[in-house]
């Protein structure tokens, strides 16, 4: 099997701070990590190759320092690592990003599967995986919770929906997006980490993947983020004081009655 | 003089700490209460390549130093004391093969130990030979190309679960200590069986079994070092073993100390956090200071070993200091927890029970002081 995993480097924090003046993410001093859902994607790809043979190719679009995330992916078992890195790619929305990734994947050539995380921790759009499948004209299965069966031609996947599961079969090649419950990403051993330090990371540019610069980065992005801000908290919580639990419960019931909730 | 770790060491220790915090620490109580050898933790340690830290790459190790081995041991012990004890006892089988083994012995036995494919154990103690290690009664009489082993070992950590054993026996009982000889013995060799697994005060999931040898025939090529040099093998092994014990004690004391700090910052009495009371602060300050003293002694002993310098006295000092510090710190951690500390819902009562082990195994505190005094008087008499 030839499996491609798309990997994004994101800031290591769940409560990302936003600069109120520029409306952009404050990344200074925040360490970078592999997008957590992408770790599930890597784990799924590596497991499939361990079982069926083949290779896993890690593809990351990002600045030069994103190389570190690719090295971590190599330590986890990714066989080949490609960093798509070009100034022209900066500021891309999900359309431009999925286009650029699709171009890089065309250069990689034939493949059986693409794994992505369900969404990135920082942008949270969840659109790049599906967008990529559309650019490539292949089927997609999002929110994978279990890979049930893989044959030469097909894959069967259990998807997690808001109110249940759905089992989907698709022909290969196919794109799958991973959720946290898909697996537990491995912690690579020390030996693989050392090997990954020396691994070759292929550097690709827009030109080398024949991407039109007008369709990449800020230029290729019809979506404009007008403003990003931390919402100010408008409703204040209230802690009900009282000597005993009964007294507090009584006050609570009165308040709920006043608010006509009860 | 430089007390800083290199960037590589720093990165290594941070990564191992992440592993210990995520994969060992949350399950430490469960591991202890299972009363079962922690094979699942052993498997994780193996996947992380933690069983061959100072062993050459050629034999499947990481080719790092004993300092790295020690710091990692501290982190593992802080994460899970039981797994830490497995890690420490494992080295007692690896190190003598690494130090004294022939090329063939290293290939055959050191490699599976370094990769963690096999677990190791060191069998010295007998019912009648504890502190007096030279007086082992187990015999190993040469018969053609084999040695015939007879006798019983007790308390052996990893016993029964380990595949590879270093066994100290006497090949020439008429020569006393000069007959003591070391062997590499495999689990499953005919005439080698396991007896009682000790029920202990703590470390409930660690195996400490009796090893019973009944006309067990071991090939002569499994003789480690030379006939009659088993006491030397023992002493060399225990020198490194003391660093391992010391570091286990540091790791345990560290978690106990952290638990005490955390509790003192949350528990309120007399309308304020108990950490605000000067007497609690006095305890915390002492705990932290003693812990740091023990840790530095231990790191230095490991560093001396890596430099190829003499470290016998320093390793003994580290072991006696840290084990006693561990007793002190864990006891104070219970004290700071008050009544809750005495109850099993909090881990500090377990820490206090576990701490006692470090003052006993691999040379009691009394024996460590003997070693230190012998050494310093020898230096003074020069
Ligand atoms: C959990 C556990 C794990 C162990 N693991 C191993 C293992 O893997 N391999 C192994 O070989 N052994 C192992 N042991 C054995 C351990 O190393 C011995 O118990 C220890 O060395 C002490 O020996 P002893 O129990 O016979 O005590 P003894 O030697 O009988 O000592 C009794 C008391 O007398 C004191 N004493 C003895 N001699 C002197 C002296 N000359 N001067 C002053 N005081 C003295 C001691 O300090 C102690 O206080 C283990 C023991 C335990 C409890």
C-alpha cells in the first residue's frame, strides 16, 4: 500500500491567544506540535503499512521549522517526508491549501489512501481534507473511528456521527479523516527518534509541484478573515452562598423560579 | 565543573519524562495493587528502548552513559516504583555481562537484555548468605564441559519472570570466598525451578522468588569471568547496582515530595492553606534540601563511573544517603497529609512502605557505611 498522510504543525496550546490589534494568532513562545488529529492519521497509516506492507509518505505544508513535525512523524514510522515550503503559500485559506496539497500529491504519483486529521487544532475548519479529495476527484470518508477492512480495491470505515455511527465502503484511492478515537498514537522509541533526526526531508516549492502561485496562499484565497477576537464574557456566573446545603438549594430553586426556568 | 545537562540530554530526559507521566504515573497505584508482574509496563519500556541505555549499539543498546541510565531510572521510578525496580534489577544482569562477558556471551545474552526482549535477574542472596555475600553455599561443581549447580537463592527480584540470570555459586567450596564463581543461567534449564514468591510490605507486584537448583547442568561457556572470581563480579555489579538503588529512592522521594507540596497548597485548616504554616514550610524545605543532596550525590557517582574514575565510595554514599532521605521524605509526606496520608486512597502511605526497601536491598545501610569507612580508611592509611 502507498499511503499519504497530511500533517500540519500547530501551536501547542488549546487556548490560543489572539493579538487584539492584528487579529492574528500569537505564536511567539508557544512550542509547535503535530496537529493532534494528524497523529491519529499517522498512526492509522503506519498500522496499515505494518500489516499490509508498503510505504507511508508524510506531507506537510508549512514554514521551514515545520520540518520538526515531519521528523516526529518519521520517528512514528513514516517512511518518506516531504515539506511543501514556499513563501507564496503563506496565508492560504482552505481552498488554496487543499489545492496546493493536491498539487504536491500529484507529484507523489499513485497512492491507495490519504489520511488527514479531521481538522486542525488552530484553524478548526475541518475543510482541508474534504477539499483535497475534491481537488483530486477521489472519494472521502470523514470522521473515521474504525478502519474495518482494507482490500486491494476497497476500504470499509466506521464513521462517528453526532447521533450514531455509519459504516461506509469506498473504492481506492480514497481520502480518510481521522478522529481522536480512531487509535492511540504511539510514542516512538529512542532509537527511532535518533534515526528520525538524521532522516532526509524533501523540500518542495510551488514550482516543483507545478502549483500556480495565483491559486496559492493569500492570492489564491477567496476567504478573508476580517476579524478574529476573543469574545468578552458577558454573563457572569453566580456562586450561591449559604450555611447549609438545604439553604443553598432553596436559594437556587427560588432563583430558577424567578427566571421562570422551573 | 558544569552542572548543566547538554541539550541532547535535556531533550532525552524531557521525552522520557513525558512517557513516564503519560504511560506509567496514571497507573502506578493500579500496577501496585494488581499483585501481578507489570508485563504491560515492561512492554512499554521495551518499545521506548529504555532497557539498554548504557549498552553498546552493537548489542542493541543506546550507547549512552550511566548518568543517562540513572536519570532515566529516576524518572521511571517517579512514574512507577514497581517498574523502576524492574529497571534497576535488570541492570544487575546486564552490567556483569557487559563488563566481564565474552563476545559470545554478549551476543547471546546481552543483546536480548539490552533490547528488553528478555528480562534479567541477579541471584546472590541465600537463606544463610545475606550481607555476608562471600559465604554463599550454593555449589557449582565442574563435570566435564559443564558445571552442576545445587542450592537455593531467595528474594530474587524479577525471579521467575526473568529469562536470564546471573547466579553466584561456589565452584570450590574448600577455598571459601576464593571459590565463588558467577554463571549465566537461562530460565528453563533442566534442574532450575522457582519456589516461593515473597509476600512483602510493599512492591506487591514485583516478583521476589526463590530460585531452586537441583543438579542443574550449565555449560562451561556460561561461566562469567573466571572460576574463583565470582566475588569480584558481585562487588563490581553491586557498585553499579547501588547507583540504581539510589536513583530509585530519589525518584520515589521526588513523587512523595511533590504530593506533599501539592497537598499543602490545597488543604485548608484554621482558615488557610496549610502551606502557609511555618512548620509545614520547615518540613518542605528540609525535604527538598535532603532530596537535592541525595540526587547530586547519585548523579556524581554515575558521572564518576562514566569518566572511568573510582566510584565505589561515592556509590555507597549515594545509596545510604538517598535511601535514608527517601524514608524521611516519604514519612514527612504522610505527616503533611495528616489522617488522609495514612489511608490508602492517597498514594503517600504506599510511598512510605516502599521507601523502606531501599535501606535494605543491595547492601543494607549498615553495610554501605562499612564500605564507605573501609574505603576512606584505606585512603587515609596510604
Ligand atoms: C524486595 C527485595 C528484593 C531483593 N532483591 C534481591 C536480588 O535481586 N538479588 C539478590 O541477590 N538479593 C536480593 N535481595 C536480598 C537483599 O539484598 C538482602 O536482603 C540484603 O542484602 C540483606 O541481607 P539479609 O536479608 O540476609 O540481612 P542480614 O545480612 O541478615 O542482616 C540483618 C541485619 O544485620 C545487619 N548486619 C549484617 N552484617 C553486619 C555487619 N557486618 N555489621 C553491621 N551490621 C550488619 C544488617 O545491616 C541488618 O540490619 C532482595 C531483598 C528484598 C527484600
